[in-house]
C-alpha cells in the first residue's frame, strides 16, 4: 500500500457524499422529520445495487457487453424521462423564464 493510496482513501472517506449533503439540506430547510425521511430514502436507494451485487449481476454485466449496453441505454432513457418531467413541473420548483423580484435595471 502506497502513501498516495492511503491519502486518497482518507479524502474519499472523509468527504461527504451526495446523500449526506441532501440529508443535511433537508434537515436545515425542513426539519428533523424530513432529514430522517431523506436519510431513509438515500439508504433505500443503495438496496438495489447491493442486491444486484449479492446476486452476481455485476459479474453478468462484466462478461456480457450486450447486457451492459442494454442496461446503460435504459438508464439514459430513464434520465431523459426524469429531465422531461422536471421541465414540465408546475410546482414550487418549476423552471420559469422571468423573475418577479428582479431589480428595475434588470427587468424589461
């Protein structure tokens, strides 16, 4: 084991991941109940990956290029679908063109 490996491992372990950042953001903006739900949801998101690894799906995807490509393109289609749904959203976090509170020098 080299020093560079140990330092890189320490940085990766010490830095928070996206799940931790999301959980903290939920706690700071919506309270403890939302943070517990966010932590549970992030943990639940790991379960399919863990199950696939236990069942040997990683080995199948490693040996079959066709299965890996099919799974990859299914992921692309799913991400495109989610982005389309986000753009069509009309709720609180909807994407809008203008701002009502823009300063007078910026509004037209």
